[in-house]
C-alpha cells in the first residue's frame, strides 16, 4: 500500500511542478468538489485516493461481511478433530475458504454489481449513492444469517432502537453477524468432532485393556480417522453442508 501511494504521488508531482514552475500549464487538481443535483462529486484524484485507502479494509470486510468466517473456523476445527496439526496447511485452508466464500457469495456480488457498480459506471449515480445501493444486498445477506438475540445484544450495547431490521446500522449489524457466524461454526464443529472423538475413546480403551500404556492412542487412531473421513467422502459432505447452511 505504501508503494502504491508513492506511485500515485510520483504521478501527480510532474503536474504540480508544471503548473507552478513551467509557465502555468494546468495540472491535475488535488481536491475538487463539484456540486450537483444528487449531491457533491469529488475529483478523480480524490476518488482514487479514497479507493486506495479503502483497499486496506478489504480483509476486514471479507471476514465481517461474507461467509468466510464460518468456513475457515469449521475447517480449523475439522483439522483439529482429525488430529492433523499442519495438514492441510494454512495456505490451503485459506484458499479453499476464500473460493468457497466466493461461490456462496456470488449471487450477492452479482446483485451488488447490478444495483451499484453498473449504474455508477454509466454515470447514473454518484459515488456515495453507488456505495449505498451496493451495500443493500450485503445487508440482506447479513440480516438473514444473524440471530435476533445477537442483534438485540449489540442494539442494547449501542443503546439504539430501530423500527425495522432494514434500518439497523452497519456498525451494529456487522458485530452481530460475526457473532452469529462464530456460533454456527462452533455448532457445526461440535457435530464434526463427535465421530472422531468416539474413535479416540475406543482406541484408548482397547490399548488400555491390552496393557499398552506407553503407546499414544493418537498414533493408532489417526489412520482410522483418516480412513473414516475418506470413506464417507468427508470433504464433499462438509462443503455441501456449509453451502446448504446459507440456503444454496
């Protein structure tokens, strides 16, 4: 991000120098506010600067406004239940969670594109109006996945009341949505843990009955857990369950 800001500065520097010291050749204005019928419009330079700044919030937006949190938490619990510490690696789990999130969020992205981005590119909306229109599909998605108890909790913390769910502020909706996602992810993880826990208990009981106290049950149970997971086509079941939990 620092290199990008330096690049933008280097691109703007010749224009400023030309305007000040080379005969008054017009340069690119740093800040220009143009009043219009639908509100104020900012110059292209300021819009680019705002866009570059907004990119730094992209990871937080990915976690706070999409299905990414639920998916990555379930994958992490699954790896722990299998007894595998670093297989699959964190990079593989993150990539898998990212592309599965894109698959689940595709209808939301398409609706936001039609309602916000395309009218803005066609100059039918201002930038502020486009952001508000594009946030509508995300708001509906988040409201559909948020529990009323979690939403009520953050409304009480913020000391705010709303007549309808559509009036809820994003600052209240986002933490409530993430809290609900974590609850759902841990519920799915609990169900995933049960069959592998039973295998661990059976193996530990057999080893104890045979007098093999010094042999770790995890070493013996790990192949059986992997075999069970493969036989039931575990990856397909988990991904299908995660997608179905969002109504897909």
